[in-house]
C-alpha cells in the first residue's frame, strides 16, 4: 500500500493497512477480513444489477403492493391459456440453483384456481394438511384437485414472470392481511405461507414465486436417526396450507438442473469483459474501458514471488502442486445448477477480481467483486478440481495479505475475501 493513500471505510468498519471494505449487498451482511497489501482494496458482495450493459430487470426494491378488497367466499380466478415464463434467474434473491430451474417457457391450458387457500373463505381460518395426500383428498371432496407447482407459480408470477406475488419485491404488509393481497392475476395470499401442490410444496413467508418450500425429506429422517439412534425414523409431518384448482392439469416439463464441470476455461477477450463491467457502477473507479488481462506467464510469476518471499523470511513454502494457476477467465460451477464467470484483470486505475452470473441473452449480473485501487500487480486464479465450492486469487502465492478466497456460501451467495 502506498503511504498517504486514502483511508476507506464503510458502516464503521475500519480494517488494517490497507483497509479492506466489504460493502453489504441487497441481501447479505458485510464480511470483514484483515490483511496488508500495497493498495487500498474494496470488495462488494453481489446481487446488484448493472445499470447499463448488464441490466436485465427493474430495481428489486420497487414493490407493486397489489392490495385489494377481500374476495368473496368460494371465489376462483380463471387463468387463460398461453405460454408463460417459469423458473428463476441466476442471482435472484434467495434462489436455490440446486432446486430451481433456469427461466423457461411453460405452455398452459385454461384453468381456474381458488382465490385463497382452503377453505377459500376470507372469513374463515386457513385449513392446513399434514401431507400432500391429505390435501389432494380434501380438494377432490370439494370437487376440485390440488394445484400443480406450475399452476401455483403462474398464478403468483403472472404473464410477466414477476419475482414475487406483490411485484419485484415482497410487501410484508401482505402477511398482516393475506386475503387483501393479490398477485397480478388476482389470486390472493400467495407467498404468505408454504402451500402443498401436487408435485411438492410452493412458497414460504415472503418467498419468490419460483421458490420451492422444503418438505420433509430423507435428510430430515437422517437427522432424527442421529438424535434417536433409531433407523427408519420418519421425518416429522409439516402442516401446510393448500388451494384447489379446476380444469385441465397443467404440469409443463421443466429443464433439468445442469451439473457442469467444476472449472472450464471461458473464451472471453478483455474488451468484451470491459464492456460488461462498464455496466456496473462499482467498476467506474478503475477505468474498465481499458480492461486488459494479465499475461499467461504472470501465473508463474505469482508462484515464484511466493518462493522468493518464503526464502527471504525463512518460512515454509506453500506447495503449489495440485493447484492450477491462470490469469484467464474461468467458468466456475461450485454446485449443480450454478455457473459463474470468474475473471481477474486490470483497468486504467487498478486491478480486480470479479464473479458474474450469466443471464439469458448474453447479459450478466454482478455476484461479487474485489478491487485493488492503484495496484497493477498480476492477480492469478488458483483452483483444484476436487475443491468445487471454493477457489483462490493470489498476487504472491503463500504471502501474507497477498491471497484471498472466492467461495459460495450455504445461502448460495458468492463472496470474495482477502486472507
């Protein structure tokens, strides 16, 4: 870090020399790490859409509340035939890529759905079922059938494929008065609580239209076995709301969850990456209109610098065997259904590490970034095929403060940190 360089801080977090500032994302808390580098560093933890080149959707904080007068007892909503978007996009708030398919088109025949969860009466308490079979029987006795997941999602997301029943953000007031909260289709109380559907369970309190609720599973049974020591323990029953549908059954086939190789080279040139990054305001400070990749030979330089430092300090060398070092972009798949573009490079005023969500149409959404202001030292990506959920970046292999991690958390968000 150059002496006299500006001290950066955010939300009262002040760390080390240089300062590492982690800016909170729309849905993740700041993560702080310590370390020493030659430059000031700023890291952002993802989920922010590009304002220009990478933009694909409206701002998520603009909610369409869609609150209306309570519906009548027994009211149904007729949904027309057509082809409508289902699934979700990489980087959507709370998305679980291992369970949710990428956005796809589903064909529907016209059908009707209860305006409210059973008994479909704004003046009565919601009746819940302990199993999907119980919900199916109850709907059949009422002259209907249990709705499918696709029908529930269509009623929630509408023809525009919105994120939440209330628009591009969840309106928490819907939990206070569910019967008055309508989606764009006029269906009420969607996303207020989890509901059984014919092929699983949909929705949870404040969840997106595409999200699946977690039903009892073999994993839960395994947890019970650990606690009780008894094999074959059944998972606990979970009571859920449900609503009935009428008309032809709509269950369009959804795409399979892709399970790509953990690491692949990404055929992307520096000007193309610079154009993508120019759409994100976080990168304006380092002049990405002049984006360049480091030389392939710089990956070897990162290793040799670490060896020289270790020899000088009479420290143990960190082994490089078993790791791959590259200065070229990578496709990274840390878990099924998730794929990221990971790259390092430099602009006019500094270097960077960036992780991007690829979106349909050749567009991208920012997942996480780390900027080295005023520092142009080569940055290599370091990975091992057997370590799927995390990789590293390094400017000096094994040197204190010259390395960091890139990892996917349990909530499926990606973070970049400095070690």
